[in-house]
């Protein structure tokens, strides 16, 4: 699964930790420790908007990653 997540740049899970919940995560790069940005909510409200939320989350994680790399350089 890790290879696929690295390739896609995000992960979506359904009910993995909380029954009926959906979680979307994207990695934050260039940080000292492994980090990710995640959104968790009720599956019945998020499921129809997964693609839209994934794109927003990836853009936000990318922005944070760039800000971190700017600070470090």
C-alpha cells in the first residue's frame, strides 16, 4: 500500500479506525519527522466529494511542504 500511496500522493480509508468514518491523508514533505495532513468525517457526507477533497488536501500539503523548504533554505 505504501508504494501506491507514494505514487498517488494521498490515501483514503473507510472505517479503518472509526466505524462509518472516512479519512483522507496527504504527506507533508521536507519536515524533520514524518507528517501528514488529514481530514476525517462521516463517510455518508464525504463519499460523494472524495475527488474534490483529495485535490484540495494535496494542494494544501504541497503548500505546507514548500513553505517548510523555504524556511530551511
